[in-house]
C-alpha cells in the first residue's frame, strides 16, 4: 500500500519493523520502546524538512491540482483543495516549478540549509493564460464552441452592436471582440 500511496497521492507512508519477532511478548514492548524512542521521535521530526507553500492565481485564489516538480526527482506532487502543497526534501539546492492547466509555469531556485529547523515556505503565483470565466461553472464535456457561447452569455451583449443583433453574430465573433482591435464588420457583410 505504501508504494501505491506514494506514487498516486501526496502521501508518504512507511512500515517500521524493529525485530524479526512479529508478535513480541508484553514484557518486550517497554524495553523496545525505550531503546528506540529517541530515534523514532527524531525520525518523525524529519517530516518538517523540505518545502511547503500555497499555489495561487494572479487574483489570489487558490489553485487545486497544480503540479509541483523538483528537478532531478521523478515524482511530482499536486496541490490540494486549498492550494497547499508539501514536499519532503533533504538539504541542498533545488529547482522547483509549479504549473496548472491554463496558467503559466513558474520556476524557482531554492536552497535548504543543513541546520534548517522546519520546512521552507515557497509560494507560487501563477498567471492565467486565458480569460477568466468565473460567473458560471463550466461542464467537463464542453468543447470550444460551447466555451465561446458560455463566454458570450457571461459577458452579455457585444459592445459594437449597431447593425447586427446578438443572434446574427457568428460563433467566431468573440475571438475578434476580445482582441481589443476594431471589430471586423467587413466579415459580416454579404456582397
């Protein structure tokens, strides 16, 4: 189970076995704990080594499922629902990147000193690559045409609607309208 949890989630589990005796007697438990207590507690404190942080968009909203990569480590982790992530790392210098669908990739060089007491804080702010549609949720099965129509419903009527009604505009009209240039009315006219 530990391998599955490590490979397919952000969970890092271990099984610790102190002897070959699977079922030690009651008299052996207290001495085994005393012999290994300090080592176990020190090992447990190691979970606070590495990096942790939050992945946000440029508006300050958390991003769930952002991919966090550490160069040289072939196992990526992902941010959770509130945008938080955590990564166990020994001391050293690392290149860490964060990426989420529809956002820019951000790369940071970090240094973790040997005597570091806790995890280093490394937050990422990812800039959106496309317009943000936030008024209505998008369905998973939407294609590009549906996305354009969805955007039109949210944005309302076009700014330049003197001669043509909203229903008469072709599906590709919002592409030109969002470019910020003059509207290509000549494309709408029939000769």
